[in-house]
C-alpha cells in the first residue's frame, strides 16, 4: 500500500498479483495481459519479484510494455535508500536504471482521470479549477 500511495497511479482500483512467472516467455505474456487489463479497466496492477531477479523483471517490463504505459518501481521502502520512481516506459528506457538486490514493488497503471500522462494530470486539475471560478 505504501508503494501504491507513493506511485501517483490510480489507487481506487488495484490488484496485487504477487510474483509473475519465472519463465521469461510466460513472464512477458503476463506483462502483456497486465497492460491489456490496465487499458481496459484503468486499475493499477502491483507485482513483486525476488530481489536478485529485479533487474531481469525490469528489463522485461521495458522490452514488453508500450512506451506510453506508466510503470512505477518502489524499491527498498521504509529504508534510508528508499526510491519510488513513476514514469512512462519510454522514460524508463532512457534511464536504464539498475535496481540491484533490494526489495521492490512494481506497479503498472495510469494516473487517475488522465489516461496515462501525469504531466497532463496536473494541467487537467488546473484547468478544472479555472473552470469552476465565477
């Protein structure tokens, strides 16, 4: 729940999936299914991995998911080295981070009310406030 709250993704509808398959082909198929589900119902999907396989899972996420899909990685929560990064897959691909062997939660979703673009979310909220003024 900490990861979900910090992610900026839709926290009203979410599904915790636990571990994805270890087999790379099956894992990639699971990621395709996860992305499809997010696009259909807008809910956030959370999953975890054994720390020593974090980087392989992230690699599969970046190689499988669409560039506009939102991906959050919440790593080492409740520690001094805690990191919660939420951005599009395209942005993740540019950074190519190494997670290492720390506990991590992976989230795939969208920003509430805006499709998949968090920058647009802020603009939409500002416009909604302006429209309510007399």
